[in-house]
C-alpha cells in the first residue's frame, strides 16, 4: 500500500451525486429559460428600450455560459463513475493475474 489507493466504491458514489447535481442544475437553467428574458414585465414605453435589449442579450449569454457549467458538472460526475468502474475492473484483472501466475 502506497497511501494513494482509490476507494473505488466511494468515488462511484460521489460521482453519482455530482452527476445528479449536474442534472438538477440543468433543470434549474431550463426553468430560467422558460421564464424568458424578463424584459416583457417592464412594459415597452420606449424609455428603457435600449436597456431592455441589452438586458435580454446579457440574459441569453449568461444562460449559455451557465449551460456549459452544467455540462462540466455532469461530465465530472460521469468521469468519476468511469474512474470507479475502471479501477474495479483493473483490481479484478490484477487479482486474477496474481492468482494465475506461476511462482517459481
């Protein structure tokens, strides 16, 4: 033991939780997207037209950026689950190799 071992079941469990957080984050963004840009609640009397246009654009750019964050969170969770799965497979293969080795 080197002190750098991976607790693969724990990594898999945490990976699942992180992937779930990514899905929840995505759902929250979807609710924001469905609400629209918020400009319509101000009315259109022409006074705030320029501001409303910039606000709507900022809202869209922000949602696009946050969607990227959502993807990274979900991808991190999936990556951790893959590490867990690969570690278990490697440990099983190594155990099989040690058992089948001819010791002279």
